[in-house]
C-alpha cells in the first residue's frame, strides 16, 4: 500500500505543481485558510488524513465532530444500500457509528444523505450513467458515495483549488485504485475519462466546457466572493444537459463580498425549483448553518428563480426557495408570514412561532432542525425581555420554551436521537436548569452503545454539576473500542472530576505507545492535560516532542512554528507553576531567533513584562494593517494583557477590513463578551444584526449585553451561550482546558 501510495502522491504533486492559479479571485476567508493550511503533505500524513487532529484536513474540516445516526433513514433503500457498501477506510477515519452491523464514520453520514437525494432524482428522470461535477468537495466523501453506488457508470469531475484537490484525489484514487483518471492543471483542454474520475484546477475550469447531468456545491459558496459563486452558477447552467439539474446546499455571508441574502445568488432565467429542504436537520453535532438546500432544473419559462430572503431574515434565517409558479397556497401560513415580515423576530410570541412550525409538517430528520430553531428563537425572545419586566415573567417565557421543546421529543423516534438529547441537556445546562439536564441524560444515555457519544454525555453531565452521573457514564465506556486520539479528552474529563490517578493512567497508556498514532493536534492535547495535572516531566517531554515534530515538518524556524511553541509555553506557565523557570529559558531561546512576533506577547505577561508585550503589539499593528485575521488575534492578546484601549483600537482596524462580514463581527463581539466588556461586545453584535441580517446567536448575545447588571447575574437567563450548541466551532468539547485566563 505504501509504495502504491507514494507513486500516486508523487503523480498528484506533479499535477499540483503544474496548476496555474489566480489568487485575485480568492475570498479573504480562503486566502487566510490557505496560508494556514499548507499543501504537499507526506504519504504518512495523507494516510491518516481523516483521523481526528490530522494536519492535512484541520483547516477545512474537523473530524472531532460526530453525527447522529438518526440522520439516516434506513427505510430509504438507497441510504440502506450505501450503508451496506461501507465507508472508505483510507485516511484512518474513526468508524464511530455502527449502523445495521456496518461501521461507518460520522462524516460519511452526511455524504450518504446527500448522495441518496441526488441518486433518487437521477433515477426519477431516467439517468443511470450520469456525468456529475462537484465544486468544492472538501475531503471528497460525497464522491466516494456516488462512485460506490454507480461504479464505472458514473463520470465524476471535481473542480477545486489545487490545495484541496490534493485531498480529494488521494482519497478517491486510493479508495478506487483501479479507476482511470485525468488531471487538468492549465487552460489546455484535457479529454475527460468517461466512467472515471477527473480533477480540474478550478482556476481554469472556464477554459473548457463539460456537458454535465448534475452540478453539486455544498457548503462553500458562502466562503466565496459573490461574483465567483455566480460565475460557477452561470457555468453550470450553460453546461447542464437538457434534463440536468443543480444540487445546492449553502449558507451566506462567510467571506467579505460573499452573498449575504438568497437574492444575491444569480440564477437568471430558465430554472425552476424541483425540490427544497427548509431545514438542515443538524446532521453534524456542531453548527452546520445551511440555509439554501435546493434542487434546480431547467425550465422553458422565462421567470427567474426567486430566492426569497424574507423568511430567512424574519423567521430565524430559514430560506424558502420558491419559483413564481410554486407559491405557498396555505392561507394560514401566509398570514403568519405576513406577521413575521411586519415585526422583529424577537417580538413574535413563542406560541405564534410554534403554530407556524407545526403547520409545515416536516419529516425527520428535518424535524430536529426545526425544533432546535424554534427553541433557540424562544430563548432569544426571553433574553430580549426588557429589564423593567418582572423576573417571574421572564422565567415563565423560558419555561414555556423548555416545555415546548420537551414535548417535541416525546415520540419514540426523536427520543433516540443522540445529538438532540445532548443538545437539549446542554441547552438546559446553559439556562441553569441543571437538575432537568441531569434527569434528561439519565433517561437517555443507557440506550447508547457508541463510546464517543457516551463520552459526550459524560461531558454534559459534568457541565451540569452531576459528577456522580458523569463518573458512572465514564466507567461504562470500553476504552479499547475508542480511538486513542480521544483518550486525552477522556483523561481531561477525569481530571475535571478530580480523578487524577485515573487521568494519569490514561495519559500514560497513550504516552507508552511512543505517540506513534497521534498527530500534532493530539500531542498538544496531551501536553496541556499533563500541564493541568501538574505532570512536570511529562509536560516537558511532550513539549520537546512537539518541537521536534515541528522541526521535522520544516516549520519550527518560521513565525508559524514559533507562535505555536509560544502558545504552549504560555499554557505551561499558566498551569504548571513549578515550570516557570524552564519555560522562561525556552522562551528567551526562541525569542532570540526572531524579531518581535505576536506569539511572544502573552508569555511576557506571565514573566511580569507587560510593558514589553504591549510595545510589541503596538509595533505589529502597522505590519498587520491589511491582515484582518492577525489584528483580531492581536485584539484577543491585548485583552489578555488588560489593555482595553489597545484591544478596541486593534478590533476597530480589523473590522474596517471586513465591515460587512457576519462571521467576523460575531467573532470580535464574542472576544469582548468573553472578557466581560459587554459594552464593546454589544456594539459589534448590534452592527452585525443591523448590517448583515438576522442571526439568532448574535441576537441572543446582543440582548444579553443590554440586560442590567442585576439581570445578568440573576441566573434567570443563564448565559448568552445557552442559545448556542455546547459543541462550538473551535471544538472546545475536545479541548476542555477550563475557563480562559484573565
């Protein structure tokens, strides 16, 4: 396998080296991602590319997220057959789900669901030998599912950035080693391999027309400039065969200049909506904010597809994709929508929202997404109650939302959902309903067999203060069935429960392997957990291991590698008190090899050298004048240093570079919020809502910032995080290192 993999990767790298690029077309989001991601990975790294913490895929997908198996519908013959065909084992994925006796990975679930929709529609229109083009396919798992189903009957064309084609081509060609394939790196025409797998440098896609039956884009148009996304849509429409169709599943506003409303996606004439899902169902146990999920086909009508934004903005960002000849005929719903359009979403009473949702008649798993949305709106509504209102009234609003949510989970099928049970208990914890959360976990965790989901149940049980329950759940986990990369997280949870001997035993079992199975990310988890446990020698040894790994990857003597080590030094100083002398020596050795870098600022604070740190920050601001990402990070470090003026100045400069970017405004607001500066945080959340449309998380934070000091401390509202998932985008569930140092 290794020799074949080496030959294959060599050919892929040759293709990548030939690729011509035009980075002016890249959004700021992807430009920064590529700066962090890197390319041209080794065979060893590629062979574990789907493992949690893999350096290869870290910047584009997290394999620490889990999926709820309830997202699969085994009554659907296509989904059942795809499950039976199994997952690809290339990349060492964690096969955390056992579905009807077949082990598959969480991330493959989403690909099965999406593939089944596409296959079903192809069947309905009589196409059994399709040509399918996917733009921005990430790691390439959807292509794996489609190839498993059709075999040599399908012609696959993947068009993406060269840096991500490295992942897709290696995964697909390793999974299907006998398949014929082609590479197109430049404008020169390349004949596609019919029945094979074809990879096209996306910068040069427009230089050649490919007749296609299906055009797919999932989760990436929101990260593109609007003109780039629309260029792809135009290409697709011009090259679709007569009965071809587009399958789109996307959000909005994730990059500067990206589409912020459905109307900014230009479909033009000649298309109609064949099918659309109005909710994402939360396939992943993490935020997957998908708002445009539609299947579009050709139409002789000249009416342009109407991507209605009103419901997205007024009804918690839902998008109803309706053609002019496909309007809603249900008068009751229309009346409710009219009310929503006339009023702010947070002013709509919970009962109105509930009634609207119940009339929609969604099927599972979409029901889960709708229920969560409704619950979050209700909580946000409660948080928006003015401080003048009585606390009892506020409490009653929240209780109504909680009871309504529970009511939707009384049917047998929904109650079996791992993710939704965890979400409910986590939300209850965020609302300080700890006894209710603990009771819910007790009622549902015993039906769980997956060690990964049990670990999450244990984590939420600890978060709601039920240490006995958390310990009981952990004791029932067979760790031999769990990937070693998850053991540091379990050890960290044991530490939080005060079970230091058990935690150290787990860490030792991992360390005794020589770390051969662990990627850089897992080594960092081990290091930090050892620091928390006070294991001085193990912490130092792991620090050296990480340093050597960075050296072998040829990034140690770079600012990137320097900053990573500075971060580890900072964590060590904060949590391993008898290591300060060792770490200061290490710090000074690293510092002597580099000019002032941002990573040096936080450790200086712990060595009593705040003035030196702030001086470095001020000198870096001019250097970062066009780098929104670094200015935002600098804001965070200023906050650590207690320099509020510096933080406000740096944040203002960062915002000016991305004034209409919802994600960035939210990030800046959350920085100030986490450090208790509610006034500054409220300004960013208010600007986000005003400039970028409705956002239920920002609304909740904004409302919380406006509460009186007394109400913030009352416990009635819990925290603003109560309306969000416990599994944050930065995967704090997997990296549980306690509260942020102030």
